């Protein structure tokens, strides 16, 4: 079999990142399932928490969700009562999203469990390595 000019599959950065993502998300999925949330819905809740509202395009950018997917997700979340849609002040054509009281309550229930998982991950990896990992990932993203 002819050897490729590509690096070995184990040294494939997209695959390494996917493996790491799956390892991390496997710790959070049971928490989300317990509360009836998808990963994407939790991403939206996390992004909206602490915000006075975000326009849908800004929310898509922040959550790394494609607009068609985000539109479907927001529709479901509105039906659940977790988010509300508001007109942008001064421009009734533009819309922004905010967490509802129910959405804030859901965040308050899940946040301690989520933070517990972050603490466990940091215990497993080490605080210094976690800081370095964040720095490297942010540098790579830029």
C-alpha cells in the first residue's frame, strides 16, 4: 500500500479536537439529559445568561450555531418558555433573544452541576494545564 504525504491519522488535529470534545461532552451530557436539554440549547442558555439580550445573528456567532439550526432551536426554546423574543429598541424589524424567568431558573439548576464537572476535569488535568489548554485553544482559534 502506498504511503500518503499526509501525517498519521492519530496526528490529525481535527480528529484530536473531536476526540477531546467527545471526552469532555460525555461528562456533561448526563446533566443536560437530566434537565431535558440538548447541547445546543444549553449553549444558547449559557450565551444568553448575563446578557440583557442578543440579536439572533450575534447569538449565532457566539454559540457557533448555523442560523437555520439556531432558528429551529430558538423556536423550541420559546415553546418551552426558556427564551423570549423582543424587538430591538429603535428598530422593530430586528429581534433579540433573552432568557425568560424559566430560562434563568433552569440555568440556576444546571450551573452548579456543570461547574462541578469543570472542577473534576481541572482536578484530573491540573489547573496549570487547564490554563495552558485554554490559552492554546484560544490562540489556535485566532
